């Protein structure tokens, strides 16, 4: 089995595109591959699934997952800090400063909520399992 995409909801795709272009840019990813007039922002994660940001398909306002967190890997502690700073500068809110995290066996990480409240984390040196 292969995970092919992760989609989070947004009530303002332009605002979300600015947030994700900046935060993913801090991790070395290219800006959204979707044209500016597209109803979604689309990101190609090397070796991983597509990451999509867009409105809820049912036409109701998008809401974030309660208890859901999406984690990404960084190449360095500095990249984690740059990701966190880019997110705060583009409408995100802090859910955990960049620092070694005891719950992650000391791996260096940070957490943000995107402008729509979706919880994200980035870690350097995190080993799952």
C-alpha cells in the first residue's frame, strides 16, 4: 500500500498558499505546483504523497482535525527553526517552540497551526517506532 495524498481544508486558499509556500520553502520544497487560479494548492513531497490544501468538498466551512497532527522531516535544527519562523510570519500560530522535545526522545522539533487551525510539526532526527 502507498499513501498518495494528504489534504487539509482551507477557507482561504490564497492565504494558505502563502503560508505553505513559505513554510515548505524553508524545508527546501518548491512553491505550490497548482496555478494561482486553481481552487487548491498542491505540493510535491519528494518520495512521499502529494500535500493538498483546499476548500471542503461538501461546501461547508473547513475545520481542522481534533487530535490530528501532520509531521514533516527537516534536514537540520536550523531548518526546523526557519520553518517555524516562516509559519509565524505567514499567519500561523505557535503550538510548540523549536527545541529538543522529550516526547520525541530529544529530537529537535516545533509545532504550528496553519491559518485554518490544522496542526503541523517538523522534526530533525525523529525516529518513529
